[in-house]
C-alpha cells in the first residue's frame, strides 16, 4: 500500500488525459488500464491535487500507481527510471506540483539525474 507521507513523484491526470485524447483509447497506443482510469476521473476534486492531506488519494487505484507512477525514495526513482529506459522510454518529466517541491528538485539534482 502507498505511504502518502513519503517523498514521491507521479502521474499528472490532465497530461495523461491529453495523451489519451491525442492517441486514442483503442488500447493500441495507450494501455487500456490508463484510458479506463482517465474515463473514471470525472468528478475528481483538483482543489486538493498534490497536497499531502488530499482526501482523494483512493481516487487513483494502487494498480495504476504501481504501473504508471514513480514513487518512493530517490533510489527507487533511479531503479524505476532505469527500468523504463530499458523498455524504450527516453524522455522523462518531473512535475513539481505537490507540497515537497524543493526536496524533490534537490533529490533529482543530487541523487537521481547523476545516477542515470
């Protein structure tokens, strides 16, 4: 189960929705699990988005987090980004849209980017 108090980076729903809109929801270009998640996000309250005390953390199911997010300590980010690179991903973005922006940026600068 996810620990919501740990330093993490993750998926940003609006950007993912843009990808689904652009590349379709046939399951070919974008995994069906992700397109189904985007369809189900209607009604999500973005006023709490990125906050440690977000009452809607259950909105994103664990299987979506495990499959599409990078979270945990910096060492886990390095491991996961290396896994993604090995299967062909060559472009990564960091979204600093949460309560721990400075520590996230610092960790990427000092512990993640150099390790990759």
